[in-house]
């Protein structure tokens, strides 16, 4: 029997193509969401690093500055992730610059791809100058 409508006879091919391409599109969308969440988490850790170095710069000695940096970084993250390393380095003298480095382990399932095990390490560092007109440490 001859086809009177002028179609080529490949009916149903569009359905097969849709069925095959849908999982790829869904996986791509999940990947976009995961990268977006990673960028948001990285921004949160960088903000916590800035808060930590600012809190440390207000202290008078290296020991209390390190404690203030760790306390502020973990408080800034709101208990969502605990930072493993809060490092404080630099010259803790009037006019010096101090730097803090944060390293946090963030679970992968928090990044948008449900069901994946493990975690990623997110690192950030910030620096701040110390006021040149204030006393630090044991200086009178």
C-alpha cells in the first residue's frame, strides 16, 4: 500500500530519541546543580575565612588570635561543617599582616547529587593588616 500523506514511514523515531536523550539531560541538570552548590559552599568557606582573620586581627596576642579565628570560623559556618584546619600565620606585630587558612570537609550529598558517598575538601585563605597604633603581645 502506498503512503498517500507523503511521510517517510519513520513514525515513532521521535519517541525513541526522547527516551534516549532524557537521562542525559537529567544528568546534565544534576551536574549544573552540583556545581552551583559547590560554588555556594566555597563562598561560605571564603566568607568564614574573612571573618576569622578579622576576629584574629582584633586580638592582642598570637594565642588568643588563633582561638578567636577558630571560634569565629566555626560560628560563621553555622555548624553545617566543622573546619579541620584553622591556620594562623604572619607577623603578629603592630603594622604586620596575618593570614588565616581554612580547610573544611563538605559531604558530597550536600552539593546536590543525592546518594553519592564521600566528601570534598574546600580551602580558603584571607589576610588582614594589624593596626600600627595599637599594642600587641607583651609590648608596653
